[in-house]
């Protein structure tokens, strides 16, 4: 998952492994202050469920095995994060709707996904179903221009769901491999936004029976576990098939990725660890946990 993931997650691993190192350093874990350990775990946003499990299981696991506390902790984190398999549907065009609050990183994520698909010689159509903000279409057009992909936009005030419908139809009639639909993160009110997203979802299915094949929810990693409540709101509007957690390079709350995946039971598809074009990574649980704990990656 990227050779420099450990560096990218430095802030999180300092806050988690760095502090635990000082706490457990040298002495036996049974003599260490577990209340303090609990504070550190919660501080890195692993959430109550995972934290309690760790406090329950870690001392015993270390005692009964040859593992260091860090290796034992890595095992606990890996065992307790459900990894729902994100199956890749075979449809063509593959229709992906990308949702999330404003500023979470939707458009950036879409641009990076498109860049990857282009590399595999896929024909990509981007569509801006954010007709609330004039700049939204412009931003997507700039990316499409830079990447050399097609893009479909509409004037502010037009029907966002109609853009989604047209995009799916055009994707079918002009043989696109992939249609990626950007959506608004902000409308005058939350209900308005959720209704609009639900409509976009329905309309995709009307344009192409199996669509959308993927619904990705983009969450700002610096928000940490508080993003869980946000996620639950979006889940009311449409079934979410995968999470994208961005800005993990700028936060000490990297633990929240594990807490949210297990508590929401949604696979994490990508993580964003910087602003560069290569900074959207496929999520791999083992690599992520090892980087979060500042450990060397087992297999690059
Ligand atoms: N450091 C860092 N910055 C990121 C990452 N992903 C996105 N950003 C930045 O976050 C800011 C917002 O990203 P956008 O992609 O515009 O967010 P959006 O969800 O499309 O926002 P709206 O269109 O306003 O709803 C941009 O400045 C991005 O460069 C990341 O993984 N790391
Ligand atoms: Mg955007």
C-alpha cells in the first residue's frame, strides 16, 4: 500500500505507538497503567469498542505469546476490523456515485480515481451532479481537462438528478467503461441534500437497471470518529458500498478509520494521504495497522 505510508501516518503513529512506547517501555505490560493506555487509545480515535477490547485482551495476549505488545496490538486491531470484501462489479459502464460533506475531498478523489482508470486505458466520463455551487462544475471541468477525460456539467440551478441520468445514458450509448458522478456536499438544508442524493441514486437505476454499482462516501479523516454520525446520515439516503477516508496525512486520528469501518460495517476502499496525484491508496488493513503502529511493513 505505498512504501511511504508509515511516513504519511506519522502524526497518528506518534500519537498512538509513540505514547504507548513510553508507557509500556521496558516494564512488563501488566505493571503499566492501563487507564493511561486507555486514554491514549481513545485519543487516537480508535473508539470505545476497540479500545475496550484492546484493554481486555492485550495483557493476556502478550503474556501467553512470544509477541511484543506492538505485535499483539496489531493482531487485535486486524482481527477486530471487519473486512467486508468489496467486490468489483463487472458492469459496463461501471457507475460510481461519490458523496460526502463539502470539503471532504470528493472532487479530488474523483480526479485521482479517473487518473488511475485512464492509466488502465479505461474510457472515463465524469459528471457534476452538484448544480448548487457554480464552482463545482468548473472544478470538475479543470480536472477533466487536465486528465483528458470527458465531463458532463449543467448550469447552476438545473436538476442535479437529470445530470446523473444523462451521464449514465451517455455512458451507455458512447461506450464508456466508467461513469463517475460528483455530488453536492452542501445545500440550504440537510434534508434537501439527502433528498437530492436519494433522487440521484434512484435516477441512476432508471437510466441503467443495475446502476449505481458503487456509492463511495468520502470522509475527512481529520474529523475522526465524529464523521460516524455524518456517515449514518448519508446511509439514510442510499446504500453506501465503500468509504474513502481523506487527509490522513494531516491528523493524529488515524485510528478512526478502523473504528468507523467496524462500527459502520462498510469496507474502506481508499485512503487519502496527501494532495499529490499518487496520494490516493487502496486500503489494505495489514499495511494500515502496521503503519499506524509505526512498524515496518511486512511486504512493502
Ligand atoms: N492533505 C490532504 N488534503 C486533501 C486530501 N484529499 C483532499 N484534500 C484537500 O481537501 C480540499 C477539499 O477537497 P475537494 O476535493 O475539493 O472536496 P469536495 O468534497 O469536492 O468539496 P465540495 O465540492 O466543496 O463539496 C482540497 O484542498 C484538497 O486538496 C488528502 O488526502 N490529504
Ligand atoms: Mg467538489
